């Protein structure tokens, strides 16, 4: 979708600090990280949210997710990690291209809501 910022990152038309990429998905650092090492994983194909993902797309995203989580864990050495995914404005979705958040947790005061 031409106006979508995450489509532009996936296409290399907007800069992104890329952690992982294959033919179907791309993971990059969140521009306003909730905590150090906050990463987003998206399908390269524009899908608004979880309701629009095919089973194959969801399978691949979650097949890759452990590798992303382990890379973040090894790099930033957090105490824990949240995987979060928002669908719809009422649920806090601000960018309407599916994304899975990886939010490393350091301690109970690290600011994550
Ligand atoms: P949502 O609230 O939709 O679940 O999360 C959207 C996330 O996208 C936020 O954490 C926000 O910081 C991040 N974000 C918004 N615009 C950009 C951008 O241009 N680049 C990157 N890397 N992250 C972005
Ligand atoms: Zn998009």
C-alpha cells in the first residue's frame, strides 16, 4: 500500500534498522522504543492486522519469532520479554500494517505499560 510506512520500510524506501529479513517478513527496531531493544516483525505483504493474515503468513511469522526473540535476548540481555500485537485503534493499534512487538523487560520500572 503506497501510503503505508511499514510497506515503505519493507520495500527499502524508508530507513529502518533491520534485524532480520527473508522473502516474506522483516524485523526492525521500533523508532520510539518502549524499552531498549524493542523490535517489530511484519509481513512484507500489506496486511492490516491479524484478521487479514493467511494461515501460511501467520505460520511463517511465528516460525521466525523465536529466532528474533533469541537474537534480542542475546544482544540486550533483558530479564524477560513481552510479545504484543494490537488490532484496531481501540486496542492501541496506531500503524495499520500487522506488526508483532518484541518488548524486552529489564525490571518492573522499565516503563512498559
Ligand atoms: P501500534 O501502536 O500500532 O501497535 O505500534 C506501532 C509502533 O510502530 C509503535 O511502537 C511506533 O513507535 C512504531 N513506529 C511508528 N512509526 C515508525 C517508523 O516510521 N519506523 C519504525 N521503525 N517504527 C515506527
Ligand atoms: Zn503496509
